[in-house]
């Protein structure tokens, strides 16, 4: 791998396009992956056979989760830090691997831009990662929409034909309640006008007419299942268990009941295989599955992690957003499925985000950053450090050592870094390190890597936040109070009725996957720092029986984001040679 570092640091896409990538078979060779397990998608990306995750573990790597404090809308460089740490471990002579989610094109074209890292800590090819990669998200969309089409087709035919006709076909009427269809359609774009739709308009043969919705593809239960499945058989079983509707008596109806589960899984035959790519410094990176963390469980696939720990010295995975979001779900949902427990957690913090939590002006994508974030202001920073302390407290509840990675920005000062470091150590962090991976790549993350290596050797007393045999409401209230800091939970009448029905239907032993804003420890993005004296409102509760969790929707959380007034896609273009510009 050859990449020439320049000062000032160029745009992310320029760095990615200038890098001389290694053929992906060489990356696979460094990990000693069997050649017959690699399916090439061109020279620089490949699929890896899911069967490598099976059987006895050949090698137990040190396993690290990267999380963060509550971010600003600009993001605080968690993926960049994950990639930088992998490069830093490589710089120190270790065989390190990153396991990351595939970015959704919704945020890529909306606010966030790309999600392949940044500066000199990136996974490449950047354009492929942020656009279609190998088509996994499209496969998820097709599988989900096939199920939705199967439900509407069954509704249509059951309304027209007799029981006797269905018996001739070898079928039994399901008696679907059109007002209790649990899924809509999905598309991998931010499109607010699709949140509530009417389907079946037109002639009688186009019906029946009913209200439905679109979600973004990465909020689909199919995506959550892909990320949590242990193998193709487990994937098939989970797809079959998806509760997608109810009959007129309130009985749950599954994808298996509609006869569509097998075909859905067939569409995911290749998507179940992790994607192999590389960092700018030649380390392997598995990019696989992409469930949102503010809606779904927000972690990359179990299969990718199971493969990585067999072939690497260190595996660094990233859970979405803060310790209150992706990390809590990582422990209570993903680790329960994979059986893997991290040796250390890295909490990413920035001066910018901490000043925001201290009462700084709003950080708005597309607008100039206010001076408060570009000049030293220790008082503002001090007030915001309550958010870092709270996130470290969440990590401690799970009994895993924590290292704070201070993602260095050019406008930071030494005094600000020193204040963060002092507070982090006082709050129980094993170490707090200023990391310059964005500017310097692996060399800039070497000190962070050394601190993580040391933390991995510390004793841990891992424990889940709650037991599965607790009631659903007890688990929700445990998360609300012990993770978010709420005084209690307020349920809508609808959500309370749903919880009671889920318990009676036999789903009470499932873990909880909270859907809430990522910008605050609370449900309200305006409540910064570590808010006190508030209660968590649960508006709605949904079941993801195939994925294996119940997800309450908190506050105004939506499963279909909208585009901002100046979307990121306005800056993306392609020239006459086919070179893409504007991705960031």
C-alpha cells in the first residue's frame, strides 16, 4: 500500500483515489484466509465464504469495540478512529482487522456524507463502500419488499376467492387483518414523503386500498437479521420467524406462514458473505451489514466478527453512535448472539462535541462552525464533560476497561486535551490518549494502540445490563434509568397494550432495542450533557421476532429520515472519465 501524506490534509476522496491499493487477494493472503473462500468483485473487493465462521475457533484475537460520546450532526470520527486504531495496531506489528457496517446511501446523500473513515485513516475503495459495494443493501431491500408484496397479494386473493378454492391450491386462508400489517416497503434513500402512504389506488385489481409506509432499508428487520445470523441456516430460520402481520383474531402471522421465507433467504445467498476490503495501510477490513443504531441495533455482522477473531491478533469493531446507543445494543443483543465479549472499549470524544454539550451554539451541517468551536474555551468544555463522564459510566456498568480516544482537530489546544484527559481518568478510564490518526494514519494512532493493548490485558468482569427473563417493561426501564439517566418511563396507551400482548404471545424473553435520538442521552436532541429530571416517553413498540428483539420508539424517532435543505448529494458528481467527486 502506498499513500503519500500531505499537509494540509487533502479531501478524503482525493486521498482515497490517490492511494495505490493492493490486490485484495494479497490482503486475504496476509490473513491466511483460504484462497477457495474468496470470491473476487474486481481487483480490490471480495466476498468471503461465511463457512469460515463455523467450527472450533482457530485463534482468539483480542476484541475491541469502538463507541463514542453523544455526537454532533457532523459526527465525531468514530469510523475514522476505528480504522486509525487498526492501522496503529498494524504500525506496532500486529495483525489487526476492522469489522464495520456498510454505509446506507440515505445518509451518504443526506447529511453525513461517506462513512469509510477519513483523512489518512480510511477503508478503500471509498466510492464503492459508500455507494453500492457488492449489492448487499439492495438484496436486503428486495427480500423485504418481496415479503411486503406477498402480504398484499394474499390480502387481494383472499378477498376474492373462497375457502374451497384455497384448499384446491393446498393453502388455508390466513384471514389477515389489513389494519395490522406490520411491515411496509423499504428503500435505501432518505425520503420523508414516504413515511405514510396509501397503496392500492386505481381499479379493483390494483387493490386493496390501505395505509402503509416506507422505512429506510437499513431499518428493515431483514438487515438486522443479516447482521445477527450465525450462518445461512440461522438466517433462514430467523427470516421464517419474522412476524409481519396479524390475523383478524390478533394471532401473529410470520413470513413462513406466507410461504415467502425461503425465497427471501435465497435473495440473501450472497449478501450473507462478508465483504473484504482494505485500509489505506493495507490491513484487512470486513464491511458487512448496516443496521442503523438509532433505529436498529447498529452493529456489523456476527459472521464477520467470528471470521476475524479466527485469523487476526486484534479485531476492532465499531458500534453505532454513543455508548448509550450502539454499544449498549452491542453488549445486550450482539454479544448474546455471537458469544464474543470485548477485551476493551474505546470511547471517542472530541473537543467540538463536548463544547456542544457544554452549551455551545448549534452545530449545523453546511454552515460555518461558530467561533466557540475554533477557539480555546475551557469553561464551555468543562460543562460539557458531563457527557463523557456519563458514557464512561455506561461502559463501567458492563465491566469492560475503557480507553478514551481524543480525536484531534486542528483547532484544539493542548489545555483542552489536558482537561479531557484529566476528567476521563477521574471518571475511571484506563487511559485517555490524543490520537492524530486523521492527519498521520497508523503512526498517529500508535499511542492509542499501545493504550488499547494494555487495556486488553486488564481484568474484566463482564455482565449484561439485564436478564432476559425480566419483563419487557422492566428491561426498558433498566435501560432508561441506568443507561440514559431518566427518572422513569412514560408509556402511551398503545405502547402499553402492545407490551402486554407481546408478553402474552410469548415474546417477553427477548432483549430490547431502543430507537431514539443519537444526539442526547435522552429522547430529546435538545437536552445536552447528562440531563437530569426527565422521563422517557415510549410512543410505540414494535416486534422484530426474527432478529430477536423488541424495539420501542422513543419521542419523535422515525424509521424513515428526511433530506436536509441542502443535501450532500448536491456536491457529488462524476467527470467524463468516470471519476467521482464530492464524496466526503
